[in-house]
């Protein structure tokens, strides 16, 4: 586990230093160009929604994306545990169990995304295109 602590610490330091470097570079860019880039990013990424439904959809998408990243990290950790088990059945079983639970979690995440997408799509359709009609049209 000591290796994982070092790995996450080094990753955090690298990400933090990258943020400082980008802030230093921002001072070299013309502010109007930076504002244009920000507006372009907001438009392309979908962050220009000002409706409550748009904000909720963006938040749910961000949370589900974060959960997907956590799944990948868990699979990598379990794979590392499996590769370094060295014939130890207990460690091997822990790694298999962790992979199984991570996959079950991924299935739950995908089902949550599908349900959320359906419900938000139905709400959007019923509130914008003559509510009361069945979904899909």
C-alpha cells in the first residue's frame, strides 16, 4: 500500500504544478483571446445551459464521469494486486473480488446513466413539445 500512497502523492503534485503553470501562461495571453476561448469552451462543452434541468443534467453527467474514472482506478489497483500476488491465494482472491465488485459497480453506473437519460429526456420532451404526450413520440 505504501506504493499507492506514493503514487497518489506524486500524481497530486504533478497535477497541482500543472495548474500553476497554466496560470502563469494565462498572464502571457491577451485577455480578450482568453475570454473568447472560454466562451468557445462553454459553448462546445454544454456549460452554457442556464435552465435548472440543464444544470442538473450537467451535474449528473459530471458525477457519473467521475464514477467511471474511479472504476478505472479500482481496476488498475486490482490488476496490480493480482500481478504482485506472487502465488499468495489470499491476495489473488482479494484481487478477483475487487475486480468483480468494480465491474458490478460499473454496471450499476451504466444503469443509473440509462435511467437518468431516459427520465431527463422524457421530462424535457413533456415540458417543451406539448406535454402529456407519450414518450417517445
